[in-house]
C-alpha cells in the first residue's frame, strides 16, 4: 500500500488552487497504487472546516499542524515527521514557490529523490513515474525514484482540480518539533500588494508587457493598444517588470502571479520564460512581438513578430483604432 | 562576514542545448559560460561589501563541476570574488539535485560562511531548488527568489514575491539565500579584473577532500533516476513575421487578428 502526502497551501481562509489540483492528482494516483491520499496544512489556528473540505477533492485524511505560515522550513519539519510516522511513499506538491522550497528541503532531510516542474505523473508497476519537461520544454524526461520516499513537485497548473464528492475528510492534529534553523526565519509582513488593484483575469484581450518595453513609461504603449481594442481588454505584466516596480503586482502573469486564458494574449517585449509561460499558455491566441528572434516565446506563439516594438506598437494601435472605426 | 557564492558553469545561451540520448543527461560539451543568474548573486555580495553595514572579509566563489568549470570561477572572480573553490571529482558527476546539494553543502562546511548566496536558477537545469537542499544539509534558514536584502551583523531582512504578494522575512545568520534577477544589475568586469582573475587563489578539491560520502553522490547513487526521454506533444509552429516594413507588418497583424475575429 502506497500512501501519498500532499501539501496544501492556504491563505486568508482559502486553499490555493494549485494545491487543490495536487490533492485531486494525489487522490487519483493513490487509488491507482491501492493507497490513500492525505493532505497536510500548517498554520496558526487553521479552521477545521477548511481542512476537512479537502475531502471533496479526494483526501481521506488531513493533517493539521500548528506553526508559522508562509515559510518553507516549518513544513519540512512537519512533513518529515508525518512521513516518518505515517509511512508515506510519496510527497506531492502543486506548483508554486513554497512547494519548491519545501519539496527540496524535504528531499535533503529524508535522503529522498526529488523531481520538480513535473507536468504528468503515472503509476506503473506499483510505483510512480514523473514526467518533467527540460531544455525549454523541447524534451520530456521520465524519472523514477530509488529512495523510500519520492518527492514530486508539479509545475504550476499541471494538475487538474477534480471534485470527487467525497465529503469531509478526517482531520487529525499533527504535533511536531520546529528544528532550530526553521526557527531562524520570521515572517514580518506577508502578501503585500504593490501597485494598483487591477483586474486582468476576466479580460478577453490582454496586452502583456515585459522588460522589452524598456522602462516603466514604456507601458504607455501597451495601455494605448489595450484602449484601442476597447471593450474587455486589459494590460498585464511579467514578474521582472513587476519586481522592478514598472507595473502593479495585481497585473502579473505566471508562477507567483495570475493564470489567464484570454481570447487574445499579445506579448510585447516578453522573452517567454517557463515561469511566465505556465500562467498564459492556455490563451486561445498568442501573438508575440520581440526583437530577439531566438526568444523562447516564439516557440509557443501562434503569430510571432520579430521587430522593434517601439516602432510596431504605435502603428498597430492606430491600425486597430482605424479598423474599429470602419 | 564571509560570503560564499555558489556558481555554475552552463552551456552558453547561444548554443543549442541537447540531451545525450544514451544517458538522459545533458550534453555538456560545447561553449560554456558562468550561469547568468549567478552574476546577480556575486553582485549582491559585492553590494553588501560596498554598502558598509557589515564588514565583509571575504567573498568566495564555490562550484562543483568538471575541469572546464574553472572558467566559470574565473568569471566569478573577475566580477568581484576574492578567491574560489572547485569541487571536481568523477564520483560526483551526474548527481541529481539532491546529491548535488549535499556535495555543495559538504564543500561549504569547510568554509564556514555566514552567508551563502546563489542565483535563482541555473540556465540549463531550471531546478530553482538547490539553495533549499544546501540549507537543509547545513542546518541554516533559507529563502529563494529574494529581490531585496538589508543586512546587519546578525540578520538579513529579505523581500520576495510569493504566491499572494510580497513577503518580508527576517532571517538570522548564517543563512542560504537565493536571489532573484530583479535584485540588481550586475556590473561588467574591468579588463584588469578579467586579466587578474587567473592569479587569484583557487582550491581544487576532490570528493574525499570535502569529506563527501561517495555512496551518496554521482549518477548511479542519485535517488531520482532518469529512465527515458520523449518528445513533447507536437504543436503546430506559429507564423513568423520579420518586420522589415512596419506598415506592412502591421497590416499583416491586423489581417491575422481580423481573420480570428479578435478586433
């Protein structure tokens, strides 16, 4: 019997969507292995109802541990304790910053194999095989585990959320000891929103800007184009430019931002790193404008334009306006 | 304060990367360079030294890799490291991320740094996680993707973007911090620094020198075992327009959008 322990990230009374996907995936895989999927939540006074709700996604049991939220190392301690006590064969994480950190720390603690950026997992001969795209997604490696515990860190949005109608899960408290080094980090402020609160998730047309816009003022070109499209259009941004303070965090696409799937995604000056791609690859039509013909974004765009966006965007804005007017 | 910066030699971005079909490992022949993300970690170390809030006695570049990785160390030294340490041994070749982290941690133990810095990811492996593995072995607190760091003699105040916005975390030293590429703009090395890099001290260590348990490293001992490679699902190649006449380019974009009823 092979049980799977799934990490569930929660914040502000809700479970993270990628964690719901991971719990659903864990339940599916555990069934194939003839075991159960259990989930673990760590925080200060985690509501029992929130924990139990993971039963709807296939978790049979949910472990709740009391500890500081938003940091990886307390979870390494808690999950290592649960795995040592409970005989889990695999630990599973949805995409996201904390999942990467916890999974890697846990691998070191347990001497376990770890595979990250996993896009698919399959059960074969009573064990799990992880599939991981490599080299800018140009090939997929298949990896199995030789260790007692295998650690699987999914890529953002890799695992589909499925409600099983399983009802509430059994909730158990997990007591564990915080290791000395885990106690050396303290959260001062969490989840600070920087910049205006903009809504990009409902937009049909997104004009997204990256470092290629050159400077914060460069976003005017993207905003002008979005305005020309009118209707339900908005401007989005990459992490690099949000971190640089050029555009609000609320407009950010990708790994630690939003996941979107508009009718049109027009990427201006975006190279197309994996962390960005995972947040927008579900878009119906992807148009990319970039001066670097080798930019990865051209590998997954439907229309790629190699050229200077400072020349192209203003003319495109005028042409869209003219077309709209006609 | 002593700062160790973990660096890595990666295939030059301009060179096409490939997997050796017989082993599933990356073909690491061809042009190599210092992982571009690591230059941000070296720059962060230099800015701590120049910032003056703490006295930095030494910045040491540390790598694990084949003989050729010396060039990445020379580059790291030209960007500001005082000396470098090169762990090189056939026994560690082919290590997975967990085994690599263990080997690097053993190498760092000899140096006893107060702060270990590294880049957010390698340009080739894209694992994002080596810092967390190293920190666990060293028993140090750790954060990845840090984009702002204020340091005093006992702790760091770090900012980073996580799943729900920006987090500010206070971390006591010693610590392992992986920095995001937004943390700074790395400087260019001076010609003098490039010329002098080969003259700076470089320690070459074997696995035994670093007290590494050989049964825990190398491709055959790694817990994550590559079994096969396959091609990703085929996706129709997109249309490409090379912009020569912008008026015409824009007409073609508009026609493309119009066909799909996007305007």
